[in-house]
């Protein structure tokens, strides 16, 4: 098999050839199953401090060993990759990739159904296309996990899910089939183009959301009190909101104005439900309220068009400001209703690093902190024994624009070799 190593050997890289053959690693017993080893001049595990000259060994898709090259033995049968820098596979905390497509044409745009303002029963898993070329594209930048699904733009647009950026079928890609329920408050959640449609104002939107939760409480009470043969008919909308009220599904609330953020916090407190704030352009104005509520924030993409409307007060420093206030923060590629509709979350981390976050803090927003907010940190987001074998390899500082992703590994399989 032609590899990055053999191409470099052809250029006279004798040392790299030795590394590629495993000759410079301590001897180890032959492991069962597929074995991959990654050696990096700097290894960001996000489970501890960076490791200089670090090694990761992946066996059967799981991380089996990690540490300095001087102490980690690599099985003789392992395929070995090297990089200047290696990180956990990147986690995009909010996107619509897989529901929106690269063609930007009607047939590949499933992220938003404008027919009704409230549709929590719409499942992302029924629309996600793992073979979409946008999935392949972001995978080439080291993105291995996506929190994707129905987009902002309706009061309740549908469900989201968590997937790996690999797999031929949606079942193969899925980590969490139903992750959150997407809600939009503020101008983006208003009905557009028909003044007879609701919601037309902020107060109407919040009242409608509150009404849905009240109706669901009544539905649950009647369902649980009725005898088995007299229970109310199944109601898909109520079933989803019942999961929200039970604390099993959080609301992903896209808001930007400080007043809408406070409204979202008020509803969460009133009904005792979990929420995650999304975008939050003016989050820094109510940081203490957010912190007191214990609510995490997936900050808006810095490349989102700002300067007008609800994002007129957006700041490149929002991630740093919220993190300094003690609020869990992640970054995202986001969504807007114009081309290209998506971005690369690594670029967002780089902007955050230039505006108040350290390198490790910025990387955390697209690795371990994102995974923690999404509830999948036991599998992805860090390089530790027992975690999924998901890594991103770079030929330089991943937060520098001139660096390239040279390989992406998912579950111990090399799914991309660059550079990109």
C-alpha cells in the first residue's frame, strides 16, 4: 500500500522510513486486530498537558496506549503515522452538515421545514446523509464528530443528532440518534412572509413554547393515570416534549439578544428543563445569569455575517469572556441560509485563540469541551485509554492558517490523508 511514509522516503526521508517501519519504537508483543500508531512532535491529548514526542496506539478502534515515545511500546505489526501535531478528532458542536448539501439546491436542503412553527417530532436521523460530500469535506480538516440536525429558523424546527463523519449508512455513523430539540427565539424564530402566521413577536414565541410544555404536562398526567386500554392516542409531538420535561432531551435554544437569552433561562427554570444556549451573540452581557443557571453555550461562528440585526453586537471575544466567567463553552461551524451554509470549526477555534483563549483552551472548544456539552466525552474529545481512536494530524500548529490536516483517523481507521 502506498502511504505518506513511502512518498516521503522517496524524497530521502530515511528517518521517517525507520519510524514507518516501527524500528525506532520499543519492541512490543503483536496485538490482535488492526493496530495503528501515531507519533507526534506535540500531542494534545486534552486529558492532560501536551506531550512532547507523544505516541498513541489504537487497537481495534480504541485507544490502547498513550504517552511519550520513550515509554510507549508500539506493536510490531502496527501501521505508523507521524505528524508535527496531533489532537483528538475535532468535534463540531453545532452544524447542519449532512442535512444540508454542497450543491445548495432544493433537493439537498433538508435542514428546515417552514410549514409549521413547532415540529419537534422531525428526526435528524431520518434526513442525515452520511455520503454527503460536505461530510467528506469537513472530515478532511480533522473533524470526526458532528452535532448536526434541524437548523435555526423556526420556533421548534426538529431534533438534532451526534454522528461520526464516516460510515456508509446513518446507523453506522450515529453516536446519539436524538441529542437535542432545536428551538429558535428572537427574530430568526419569527414567521416570515405572512403576518397571519405565528409567532410574530418575541412574547408570542415564548408563549407558544410555554404552551407546548404545559400541554405536554397534561398529556403525561392523563397517559400515566389512564388504564392501559384507555390511554390517549400516541402523539409524536407530546412524546418528544415529554422527553424534554423528563430531562432526557435538552433544548438547543438559538438566541442572540440578551433579552431572548434571559427568556430562555426563565422558561428552563419554570419547567425544570435542560437547555443549551446556541449562538448567544450578546451572551457576555448576561454572563452572570447564564453561569448562575448552569447552562453551557455553543458560541456563534465568528465568520457569521454580523454588524446588523440581532448579531450587531457579536464579538470575537465572546468565547473567551464566557469561559473566563466559568461558563462551559464550545464552538461551531454554524448555519446560515446562504452559501456555503457551513464552515470549519477549527477556523473558529483559531479566531478564538487570537481573541483571548490560549491554544489549549481554543482546542478544547472543538474537542473535549464540545464533547462534554454534547454528552459524548466518554467516547470522543480526548486521547485517553479506552476512548474511540479518533485523531486529527497536522503538519504544523493546527490554529495557524498555513498549517494543513495531513490525516484524519476515526475508530482507528485512516479515513483521510492530505494535506488539506
